[in-house]
C-alpha cells in the first residue's frame, strides 16, 4: 500500500493552493485495500486517486523528484504538489 508519496510536508498545511486541490495517489495490489483507504481519505481536502498497482510507487517517487527539481528552479519549493488536469474530482 502506498499513499502520499508525492505530497511535500508543507502541502498538508494547505492542500488547496490558488483554488487548486493537491492530488494524492493510492497504490496497492489489493483492490479492497485501495477502496478502504480511499474511503478513509475522502473527507480530507485532497483529490484522492487510485494509482494502480503497488509497483507504480517507483514511478510516483521519481515524478516527485522531478517535481522537486522543477519547483526549485521556479522558486516555489517546497510548495510542490501534483494536480491532474481534466478531471472534475
């Protein structure tokens, strides 16, 4: 099970920035575990997504490293988070 692998600590204090909710990706090889975790996280002010198999944590962690580097260059690190466009969640 994996969740919050892409979420920097400062985002927990303000998961909505400029009107945009931060995304959290939940991974697991157990569909029932994903369902339960997503249900438990639903009241939080994040957008919660089923990110597939547990092995996807490797990709999410690498995306987070790239995200960090880009945020440093942009001058807004550590305020870093994902937001998948094109979904109304």
